[in-house]
C-alpha cells in the first residue's frame, strides 16, 4: 500500500445534530417532512446465474493524466467513487489493462472530467481504445486543455474539472489498484452550478454508467451503452 503525508485535521459534518427528527431525516434523505418515498418493488426475489456489482448509474468520468515523455497524454474511463465530501476526496479503480494505472503511479496528479450526454460517443471511443495505439484526444475529437493547479491535461468540453492529487493507494487482488486523491481545485463552465456552487442537475445533461446492464443514462433517458462505437452490446460491467 502506498502511503503519503496524512491529511490535515478536517471537521466532520454533523447531519443529525439539532432540530427535529423529521428535519434530520429530511437533511439526510433530501426530502421534506411528510414526503413518502416511491413504492417498493414487490414479488419474489431470485438469484442471478452470474453475480456482479449490479448498481444503478454511477459517475461517467473521463480521467486525464500526463503521458510518458514523448507519448500522448492519456484519457481513460475508470470506475470512480466519492470517498469524502469534507475533506474533498475521491477514489478511482484501475486494472492491469489500463495504461492510466502506470501513469497515475508516475505522476500522482490527474483530472476527473465530467462529460455530457452529447459527448457519449467520444466517451465510448475513449473507453474502447488504448492510448498505446493512438492519441485518444485525436481519436475521440476531444479538446486537450491544461489544469489550473495540478500538472495534468483536461478535456475542455467537460463542464466540470476536478483536479486531484493522490495521497494513498491500495492493491486489490487479483488485478485492480485503488487510488485515493484529494480534490485540490474544481473549475466549472457557466450554467453547471448555481451561485452557491451546487450542481444544477436538471439543467445539465450529465450521465452515468450502469453496472449490471452496461448502459449509459441521464436522468431516466438512455443515451448509449458501453461498446456501442464498436458494435457491442454484451458488456455489463
């Protein structure tokens, strides 16, 4: 496991202190008192023949990192997750097949670029091709930019750039490595967030990837699937 300088002492958010139980529940679940959740699914439960990490859409992210000297910069599609909001920390999972894995180990800095549904074909082109074969910026038609704080490229079409610095990593047998990073800077295009810095999700066509069907969805609308640019519809994870 790769260890680095420990993070500063951050305060922990306290969701349930003060106020009524109903108000506390509303704060946690994002609903107002008296609002009922949607009806649960009914019917018998069955076991699937193939177990897997079947989850609703999770963030679709384009990770960008510097290449080796003389090589193109890298764009990769990696599974991404939030570690903490305060302090701002994220994690990414890279397999042995990902060129980004070695580059993350070398550079320790990268950018998470949040794409739009209009970029889904470019996104899949990045996902289905290797930077060992071609410059994926040129292949996908995406525009290379530069981060403001870390030493890493960006995807200029993406409305959100999260600039990240790795502080720890963990080998996950048989072939995965988790990288944990602090978000040291975030830049956004006008219209992606409000004046308070909150995402305006209904107004921006973000999309996610499903683990379980291999499809891409916005807020309820399918926009594509993993492998669509190479004629595949069989990829689920």
